[in-house]
């Protein structure tokens, strides 16, 4: 083409070719090997030891209660009363021990199978210990069977994709159960505070308020512990994946946790209590029926205890979930704002 004056190309200067813009590969933002590493739960070994010790303590206290000389014919009632605590402890122990065993396994199928197998071993060990140390009767067989089933179910939970959520759930449930045991010393003073008197109605009303107070405080404990565990796990994962302490650098997806993780972890203690109730109604209904058949008072007591356990689980679920979400929300910073000057095109 001609560049002479008057031609159409004379007014158009030669435009240099734009250099191609290199788009960084998103995979390069993740450190080498981070994609292959499973999002493991920190402190799983310590959690497994504490959970196993808690299960052993619950089994020992139950045995001491039902074999004491003062128990007599009330051993069935005491067994039915202690069964929920044993099952919850077995759920947590199965999940915690399986989590410690499968913490470094990356393949989902292998991880799930190993978790179920570990839960089975924990359940068999607990059942054998119960049969060897408890009296040989139908009540003992019921406790052993439901404990083994709970440990297997807990082990299966540890095979979930996000191990950190399972670790937070187990830690929060264990903390809530320990709090409930410690809170038992304050029940009598609180009953007097809530107006428990000589009448049966006043005692029932006071017991209801004491139970709600216990569930509310246990939910707060579970939610805060779940949030604290997930926040600690997130910091550990961020340091392992190469994020600077000042927050600079891109945080890989493995170390990120969204709000549903905190919701499930906070509600986990209540969910496990509801799962405990399902296991009791399915595997331990024979023991509950025996306890309710002792007398009319025992029947009323078993019905009231079942209703109270469900109410406490629901309170614990919602309070724990709400507490964890609020704590997580307070860690979120403001959304980045774009200056208006940057949006306006530059004037010639």
C-alpha cells in the first residue's frame, strides 16, 4: 500500500503489534504437591487418645453404678439412664480414632474403608471389655451391641471428604459432654434458684429451666470449640501451603473453609445427640422397654427422659451452629471497594 499524501493510509501510523499477555496458570498458585495432600485434621492423635479415655471412663462409671450394692433391682433403670452417654462417647471415640488412623490417606475409597475398619475395631474392643467386666445378662449384651454399632458409625463419619470438619465436630461434642458432666454439680443450686419447692410442679418447672440452661451453655461451648478448632486447622493448613504470616500470597483451596463447614461443625454436637437417640431407639429399645415396665413411675420417667434428650439435642444443635457462624462472621473483613475514579475512563 502507498503512504503518499492523500492516500487513505497516510493518516494511519503504523501500529506496533501488541505483545501477547501471559495468563498465569491457576495451578501454579498452589504449591507443588499441595493438590495431592489430603486436608488432614491437626491434633487427631491427641483427640483420639482423649476420646478413647472418655469412652473408657463412661464405661467404668456405668459399670460402677449398675454393679454397686445400693443398686439392687434398679440396675436396669441405671443402665437405661447411662446408655445415652456411653453411645455418644462411642460415636466420638470411633470417629476420633478412625480420623487419627486415616489422617494421611488421600484416596477417598481407601480412606472410607480404613475408617470403617478402624471404627469396627474400636467397637469390638469396647464390646469385649463390656462383656468381660459387666454382668453376663441381656442388659450387658444390649450395652455392648449398641456401643459397638455407635463406634462403627463414628468411624464411618471419619471417612468424610473434609477431615477437619469431622475433627471439629468430634472435639466440640467431646467438649460439650465434659461440660455437661461438670455442670451436674450446679444443678441443685440452680434448681433452688429457679424456684424448686415442695410441690411436684415446681420441681418439674425448675428442672425444665435447668435443662434449658445446660443445653444453652453446652451449645455455646460446642460452637466456640468447633470454631476454634477450624480456625486453628485453617492457620495450620495455610502455613503448610506457603501462605505468608502477614496474609500475603494466595491461599490454596485446600486451606480454605467456607461458612457451611463452620455450620456443620457447630451443629455437630447436637447432630450426634440426635444420632445417639436413633441408635438407642433402634438397638437399645429392649433395655428401655424393660426399664419402663418396672413401674408406672419408671414408665413416666423413661418417657420424660426421652423427650428431654431430644429437646436438649435440638437446643444444642441450633445454639452451637449459630455460635460458630457468628464467630466465623466476625472474622470476615469488609468487602473490597472499587474507587469511582478507576471506573471512569481517562479523558484525552
